[in-house]
């Protein structure tokens, strides 16, 4: 089986190829969450409704697939942070918006914090760095406007977001209510004393 060159993977995709890619990635996330990281590539292809050959043409190995899933996840989170950063809100409200949206999109996130292998992909690393920088900007904004106490770090918010992004299997039906309560408690902890 020939592996895809990075140049081929970086070229813009035709519409049908883009739809197949999105269908594959969405199916892969679903299968990974349901069956774990050991889920077979054949099962992912079946879940996506494509032939296994289509999957292997785009992703010659599980590592290639996980890398694209991580890049997609980081892009989703960075896009959320850009939208939140453009909102007219104080720092703490921006953090609340970010955490709430993280929970809403959590089922689509495959990141290192959720058990994905560490990445070496330059674009994913760039997005990860942008994610940290944007969360740090929200914290700084909150400290300056008095809604967040000094000493809170971007990592505090990122780790908490990762913890609540995906539901515990036994709590899934109650997850939206539970996460809103946890976000409210977390935000109280960010407030100046």
C-alpha cells in the first residue's frame, strides 16, 4: 500500500473528496469514542459508508487518521476562540462562553488531552499554540477588567475544558446539566476574592 505524500494531503480537495473526508473524520470520532483507539480502520470505513480502500487512500495508517483528527479538533477549538474573542464580554463571560461551546462540540474533539498520541504535525502544533495564546488573552482580559483573579493561567482553563468536554459514560443523559453546574463552580473559583 503506497503512502500519501504530504503534498497530496495538503492540496485543496474536490467537493466530493472533502465530503468523504468529513464523513470519514466524523465516523472516526464516533467509532473512537464508542470502541476506543483500537477500533479497526475497516469499522471506521463501514461507519462512514465508504469502502476501506477510500479510507486507506486518504489515510494510509491509523497515525495519519489520528493526526488529521487532531488537526481538525484544534481548528474547531481555535475557531470557537476566535468567535468568543470577537464577542463583547468581560473576561470571565468569555471563559464561560468558551467552556460551554467546548462541551457542545466535545463529541467531535480528538486531542492529546483526550488520549490522542502527541502530535509532531507543524500545523497542529501551530493551532495548539494559537489555542493557548487565545485562552491566555481571555484570562488577561479578565484580570484587567476585574472579573478574573490574578494567578489564573490559560492551562487552568484548558485542562478544565478538556475534563468536561466529553461525557462520562454513566453520566451522559445528565451531562449538559452537570457541565453547566461545573462551569458555574469553576467560574466562581476564577472570580477575585
